[in-house]
């Protein structure tokens, strides 16, 4: 149902606030989450669906929580890969006309607002894997890139999986955006392109080691406070 934006704004604010509170509460114990984005239209026989299954399985086997948007296609493959390895499989579901919840979630949340859902992806993920997808995947990719570029979040692995799918976008970014000076060469350092599920795992393992060092130092500082 489409909101009437001339309606009761106070109630809308309370609904928004409730989505943040529920998300923070239910995901508070998620450790080392990796979010997998990608097309809801990808079929199970597609190579990228199968690769997503493999990536999610590897991540779950190595102690990562897998987070998706909870829908079909690539999202289903991500949740399924973790679910079948008895891992933590989180679905951040949202009301959309052409999508349904996939059944491979060990933890499910439901959102009305995209922006509240996006905050949960960022807050509870230590890395993103962007499989081939449409506007939604591009939206998440560029938002994460913008947040890192503007130093609003710590750098996290931002992986584009599928060179055949993504290399045209990267070529355009270099040939047009970089050439016009609207972005810098440094911005490309945030992006990793791969076709290998094992490389995805290696990148996440390396980042987790870095993250663990940061966590230990933070704990030591906290313990030092009288």
C-alpha cells in the first residue's frame, strides 16, 4: 500500500523509528555479517545463482553470517547457501510487488522503508558481495562506495562478482567519470572484481583479521578506563 504523504506524519515517524529499534535489537548479536546483493530475477540454473550458493556456503563454513534482502533469485541463493551449512542466514525483507520471501532464513526482519533497511545492511556487515543485479544492486553498490569515499564508514570489502557483467560499468567509470575528474583514482581502491568464490572468502577472511585487531584494541582501551 502506497503511503499518503499528506497523512499523519507523526505516526509515520513512529513507524520508521520502530523499524530501526527492531532491526538494532534483533541483529545486535550478528557477528561478521557479509551481505550478498543481486538480482531477484536470477533462476536457480543460472551460473551466478550457483556461484552465490558456493560463496554463501564458504562464508557460513568459516563463521560468517550471511545477510540478504530476503527475496528470490540471488538473495535466495545467498540465504540457501548459508542455511544448508547450518549457518546464520538473515533476510531483511521488504514489501515489494514482484518479490516474495525465500524460505532459507534463520532470522527474518520485515521493513516498509528502504532507508531503514539500508542502515541495517551497513551497520551489521563487514563486507559486501555484489552479484549481477539491477537498479537495487547498483543502488547498494554506489551507496556503500559513497559512504567510504566520504569517510562516513570504515572501508569494507566491496566486491563485484562477475567480470563479464561488471567490467563495462568499471570501464565507463574510468573512461567518463575519472576522465572528467568527477571521481579520483583512489576511489577504485575500494572495489574488488573477481570471478572466484575462493577469492571472495580470502578477501573476507583478511578483512576479518584486520577487524579483529581493531576490536581487541577497542576492548583494551575500554578496560583501561577506571
